[in-house]
C-alpha cells in the first residue's frame, strides 16, 4: 500500500488469533506494568500503521487496529497499586534515555562503561552535548505525542469469576 503523503505499512492483514505464546507475552507485559489483568484469549483482524516520513514533526502518525477482540480478567496484585504510576513515570523519562543511547551509538559507544581511555563520560560531557541530548529527547517526545490510535470494530471482554463460585459476570465493551 502506498500513500503520497507518507508511507503506509499494513501488517497482520489476515486473522491473527492469540496463541499461548502470545497470551504469555501479553500477560508478562501486563504483570511487568502492574496492570492487574490477565489476557485469556483474543484475535486481531488487521493493524495499519501510517507514518508521514516527509514531515514527522509536523504531521501525525497513526495506527489503526481493526477487528480486535480480547478477553481479560482481573488478577490479584501483590502490590498496592503504585506500580502503575511508577510505570507511567518511567515511560516519561524513556525518551531521554533513548536519546542518550542513540547519541552514544553514533559516537562509537562513548559513555559510561565503554572503557575508552580518553573518551568523555556523561559527568564531564560538554554543555552542548547535553543541550543536543535534551533537544533530541524533545524531538522523540514530539513524534511520540503525535501518534493517533484508532480502534475499529473492537470488542473488549472483562470477565470476573469469584473464587468460590460457579457463576461469574462479564462486561463487554464494543467500539464500532
């Protein structure tokens, strides 16, 4: 698929059911983020990603998920719920870390732990390097903040079965 204003990449153009490995990976992600849910089953019809390569800082990128169906259930948490906020906070600082990693990679690995004799470390890096790193992190944030997500024909099913019961309840949210 080609788009004059940007590159359109279409993936998962066929039905994709969640297999046990996918469910395990999603459940590991949910647990790692402290979301307190467990993925039971699901499938994805199609995922389409549009990226405006000629002007990524001025135009929005988009992701469209079509025919998504996912069933989840609450999972008992071992924490008090602060892990969700910790996760949000850590993702906010990730663009600065990403920018620093890119800068170190471009500089041939200069940085902490590189073992280079006369190479600069982050503690004695010149102010222009730090300013450049901050600008690069701002660009990453700008691009990430311009991503629009669209769900088409989506069904999210939240199931709850009390521990000592044969009967449970399900809440189904449908997005057309």
